[in-house]
């Protein structure tokens, strides 16, 4: 049996206290590390706005107005968003499978009305807009473009080539008549002669 002096007893008590404190800190640290992290990570926001197109639907529909639709939407999709057609709608005048362009105007004619589609990838006879003799740049055929003043075969092919380039690279058609200036050979004077004969 041995005896400790008073100072040695104090040292032992301090040492034990330090050991207990160290063990507590170690246990707490391990507990913190063992806490599970979040089970779900927040997904980055998708830029859906850049993957949409805006279409104006008018005419014989229940809810005419401007609608935002997914890219590659068809005429049928726009009509559905507009609440469907009215009873007097001339649905046979439309190609429900035609693809829409951003900024397009989709007009649903009533029975006996002859207004067409603007900005819809469609073939004749719906390439003509509501104004008599006015042709849509986004839907006109090569033959219809050739009928315009100052536009022959070469310029008609140039317009179609530029239109296809817009759709391929930017996912849209003509938004303004002034974009004809981007077609080789079409300058301000030739454009001025077309202003009353074409729409986007």
C-alpha cells in the first residue's frame, strides 16, 4: 500500500478530469461525423423558358390569347391550350399536325372565312395570310415566292434557304419582314416593293 502526497493527489485528480473531458470531446466529435447528410440534393433549376415558344391563337377558339408551349408543339397542341375550337370553326382548313414557330400567329377560321396561318410550317394553300394576295414568308412555297414582284427563282430559293437556316440554328422562322435583308441580293429597294405583299 502506498500513500500520495497532497500535491500528487491533486495531480491525479486533474489528470483524471482531463481524461474524462478528452473522452467526452472525442465522443461528441464522432457523433457529429456520424450524422447523416441530406438524403436529397436540390436539383439545379432547369431553364425551361429557353425551351419554350410563344404562340398567339385567334379566331374560332374558346379562349383566344397568347400561349407558351413546349418546343416542337403542333397546331393541335395550341388549339388544346386555347380550349378547343368553337362550333363554327372550319377545322378542315387547318393542318393539325403542322409544327409551330416561336412568335407564330395561329388563326382558326370560321366557316366561310379564308384567313390562314402565319408562322406555321405549312404548305399551300395555307401559306397565304388573311389579307388577299399577301404571302407568309414562313410558309410560302417556292412557286408562291416566285410570284412576288422582283423575286424570281434565285431569290425564292435564297429566302427558303435562309428560312431553313433560321429553323435549324435558332428554332424559329421569320419574325420580321426586315430579315429579308439577310438574304443575299435583297436590298432596301427590293424590300420596299415587298412590304405590302408579305408577312412573317
